[in-house]
């Protein structure tokens, strides 16, 4: 009988559930963790948006120069302008107006300087914008 009472006592100890709950974390620490995670997610999102908007500018800065450039421009009035447009070594004089875009003239081809700086005209000396514009206007 003594054996039964001892066995019953062991069973009661092994089947008992602990009624004490684990301690709750501090509210300030939890709030700090949530705000830190929110700041990290917002920072990653804004960085992604900036990269998405500026990926072309970053690609140009890696050393690849754009082939199409507006070398010079002059406004002729409210909605009219004249542009010198360069594509690789070719140069064109282009006019814009409300009616559209017109090619005025092909300009002398440009030659790249040895240091890779600005193109220089291969005709008799570099032709300025004013000289090119006056040459086109004299032809008309």
C-alpha cells in the first residue's frame, strides 16, 4: 500500500502544469524594435525608388558617353528655337516651332580630340553657332 501512495505522488508531480507565465518584454524595447524595423523598410523602399528613377544617369556615369547631344541652342521667339545637335561625329542644325521640327543644315563633321574632350570641326577651323546660323540664313 505504501508503494501505491508513493506511485500516486510521483504521478501527481509529473502531470502538473506550470502555472507561471514567462515574463512580458518591456514595452519600450518592443516599440524601439518595431520603429527600427519600420525605418529600415522605409529606407530600403526609398532607396529602390531613387535607383529606379536615376538608373539611366548612373549608367551614363560609368564611362559610356551618350551618342546624341544638344551642343548649343538659341531661342528665336516665344516658341521657336534653333539647336545644334550632335550624334557621334555628325552635327546638324535643327529648328523647332509649333509646326514641328525641321532640319536646316548638315554642319561639318566633328573630330574628337586626342584627350577625348570636346569635338572640333574638321573644316577650316571650328565653326561657331553664329557662323553656322548666318551661313544657313544666307543660303535662303
